[in-house]
C-alpha cells in the first residue's frame, strides 16, 4: 500500500488553463483566492497554485510559500519541443531540469527530479497510453518563438523541451528539501514558429479577445497558427487531466 502523506501536495502551474486542467482531476475543489485552490485526489490533499509566466514572476510566487508545509512539489504544464521527433500532446518526463544561472549565460545548473516520483509517473503514463518522451527540460528566461531559436537552445543545452518555470520550481524544492517532479506536455513542435503578439495574453495565459481579433484583422496569415495553438492547447489540457486523475491519488511520496 502506498504511504499516504499527511501534508498537502503542491502543484505549481504558470497558466490558468493548466491549473484548470489539474483541478479537473480533483474532487471537492475550493478556491482560496484567484491564484490558489485546494482539492482532493483520493486521500491526498492537493494545493494548485497559478504562478504566471517566466522565471522572475515564478520566483516571486514560490517565495510566498517558503515556510508552507508540503509533502512534495510538482511543476505541471506545457512546453515547447526542442527536438524534431517530439509532437504536440506528448508528455515529457525529465530526469533533470536545466537552467542558466541568474548571473551567467554559460553556467548551466541542473536540478534532478526525484527518481521514485519519476518512475511512478512513467508507469502511470504507460498504463494510460499517454505518449512519453524522456529527456532533460530547459527553463528559458525568455520565450523561444522561432524554429531557429529552438534548435539552437536544444543543441546548446542538450534538452528535449523548453518552458519558463520548472527550473525555479526545482530550485525551490531543493531549497525546501522536497521531492520534485515535472510533468510537461508538448504544445508547439520545433517546426511551429509562434507569433510575437505583445499583450495577447495576461500573465496567467488568458487570451485577450480584442487583442487577438485586432491582430488577426491586420495579420490574417496568423489565423491558422492561432487556431492550431487553440487545438493543441486543448490536447495538452486533456493529457494533463488524464495523467493527474490517475497519478495524484496513488503518488507515493515515501
């Protein structure tokens, strides 16, 4: 029988739709404020925290929980592919998270994922028929929008996927001596170049409809990309919900 922790499990996300995907896997969900919810996964209490986009904002958020008791910390959400064989909807299970040090563009810090939690996620994903890619994650300090940028950073860091928060989550977990796991689902493959639309979304990833409409009117060629992003976002959300619904109730923190 798995050990049932007495402390809540912390799930950090960047975007509101990622948090919604996690909450969809929980029971008895209650909002504590606009950025935090609690719910149950089996007998396990889960705290879901929406931190916003990027390392700086993520650091500000995690510092609010420096003394909050947790059993473990998960970083859950989407990622962009850095290798050509990864596709949208594929789950990345990383043995470590890589991030350049705050004062350096050459020192690449590596934060290991808890091996037992990683093995449990691998087993659950296999049972749920979720396609998995295994390899390091890279936490970037800026969005990688073009195929050229993705390929360059993939070669430089030897990571298979990129996002902008997991490294901060992993460093925080290390400081707190908490078991850590990253669950990231591929949103954009390497070949998908993302439009740089200033102000299109809020810090929590919600699209501003008027901004999107204005952009499409002036840049109609961007419409297919935006529609494809909406499709793959729904696919990623469903993968997150399916995985969390199965994994969180049985996660053995040890």
